[in-house]
């Protein structure tokens, strides 16, 4: 269990630092007011722990000396253990440091083990205070169906509504199921059909395309409605997905602005190989975007042979590495966010994987149930419990590991009803790929490391993961 490992690690850390106490006291006549090692040793060896040491110990989490940082983390664990009253004020101070400080992350997880309810409540308040840009998800961001049915691809919504308000497609649901209508008979999240022609005309007028010709009826896809469209720029034709996003009605300026920022980032990285191109987007008459058109996703495809799986996985890892280098986090990598053109003559033709919906989930998850836009079977632990940290680049590495699992085995890493998926993500590892399919043994180690529940145990960067995947021999150009 991760929690037990963390608790044991903190206790071992405390013991190690306490054993060093004699050496730290050798610095005397320095006092705890001037010498950080003396301060830590005093806290760790005191019979009556002074809670007033907390501010100074927090400052020591940021010093350059690694021993001092880890010692301060252990000392904070001792103070929290002895003085439960300090926990509420301590949580936010630790959370502010967890992305950059291993010591703070260790201390926060240990405190969360001791006082889970207090920590959850304080983190809720902390997120509200720091705002959406801090990127810490709710403790239970996704909820399962009340009937316990198995979790499938999580596109928004079939006709049936779960008692908890969450609507999802499962893999075996009829594609003809659509979202329930509102009182006026309109499809929720869509413009009335009578306004479609007017809306498309306005988009064509404002877009960078000289002409836009809709080729097929609208499709219901993740994040909204999609029209397969032919776009023309300077007499060059492009296969375009014209998309009207859900949840954008102009009344929430903050949400619209945050989404516009993410779309700007996506557009800026559209030149990256294996990123689905975002041609254009605007927020008038409503927020819409035009991307390359793709006909299928990884969720639609069968299992790849090992060499092909390695080829696709290595390219996706390289793409994510470049995104991270440019400061962009995808935040929602799963089998449905990996798109394919689908327009091949021979089924054996190799198509590149394309990362879709770059950055959108980082905005949508603060307004909607993230399980509408991210398959729970691919979601990292930090999407279920915030004690695992914020949604950041390490979350993308977990998502890459889960997608690798799907590429090599043809199966998602976890299966079953939502509650069992959540429990497995938080407390267990998926079956080893070699137990599911005939794949190289090295795949087990790669997937296990990428999907480690604790961020600190995952690959440090997507580039490191890519290098490991290259060793599998699937890098033919």
C-alpha cells in the first residue's frame, strides 16, 4: 500500500535524522535560533514538542541543504503528531511547496495519513483560495454509475442519467444514444438545429478559411459537437473538424478566458510532431475551434503488434516531452485523446498517433465532472485523491504509461465498475502486460514505473520514458 510505504518512509526518515542528532549537537555553541540542524534535532528529541517551531521548520523546507530539508520534514511530522491543532494551518503551507519539494510532499502525505478528514477539508479551502491555476483537483473528481456498471469510454452522455448526475457512454452502448433534451426539446450543450446554418456562416466569415463546406451531419464527440468539414485556404484543401465546445454560453467570462488561454497554448504547439493541428479558434458567436479531422481514436483500434506498439508509444512520449519543454501540460491523456486519421487504403498502413485536446481538461475539470472528459481507467491517482499531488507533468507521464498499456495489450490498465477502478488505481497496480498479452518483459517495468501511484517514483521526464521505449526496438522511421 502506498500509504503504508509513505508512513514507513517518514518514520524511517525521522529515525535516521534522530540518530544524527548527536552529530548535529556537535555544532554547539550554535543555538536553535541560528543553526537549522540544532533546531531540527531539538524538535526530534524533545519530550515536549514546541508547536511554535512550525514557521521556522517550514522555512527550512526551502533551504539548499538536503539533510536540513528532510530533517525539517521529519520534524514537522513529529509536531503534527503531537499537536493536531496545527494541522489545519500546516496543510496549505505544505501544499504550496509540493511541486518543487520532495520534503514537503513527504510531510504532507504523512500528515494526510494521520488526519485525512482535516487535510481534505483544508485542501478544499486552499484550492478555492489559490484558484484554478494551482491545478489541484478535488478529492473525488470522478464518480461512478450507481448501478455499478463497468466503466467505458467516457464521452459525454447517453440518454440515461445516473442518479448522481453523471452521464457516460460505455464501450457497448449504442452510438445512436444522445444527450437528453432540455425542456424546450433542444439538445443540452448544442445550438438548436435551426440555427446551425447561421452559426456556420458566422464561423466561416470570421475564420482564417476562405471557404468551409460541411460534408456530414454533426457528430457527438468529447467536449462537444463536431462537423466533418472541408476547409480551403489559398486554394489548398484541408480536412477539418469544426467543433462547438460544450459549456460555453458567454455567461462565465472566467471560464471562457481560461479556456481561451489553453487554446492559445495548443495553437502555439501545433507545430510539434504528433500534436493534432489546431487551425483556428474564436469565441464568437460561441467558442469554436477548427482542427485536423480524425476518424478514430486509440480506443477504437485493436491491439498493436509489439514493434508497432513501441513505435506509437515512443512517438507519443517524444511529443509529450516537447510539450513539457514548452511549458504545456496535456492533463488528460487516455486512449480517446490519441487520435488517428483513419483514411488508409491498406489496414496495415502505419498512421502516426496524434495527441488531441491539448490542455482542455485542465480547464474543464474545474467546472465539470472530469470523468466526462477523461476515462477513469486511465486517470492518475491525483485525479481521485489530492494527497497524491497536483495535476502536472507527472500526471501526463502516468497517462502515457496507461496508454502504453493499451497499445501493447489492447486492454485498458484497469477494468470493472467505477468504485473498483478507483480503489485499484489508489492501492494496487494493474496486471502486468506480460500476463495479458505476448509482449517483451521490459514492457512490464516501463509501464510499472510510468504508472507508479506516487509521482516521485515515476519517470522524472517524458524524455526518460521515451528513451526506455526506444530500447524496445520500435523506432523505425
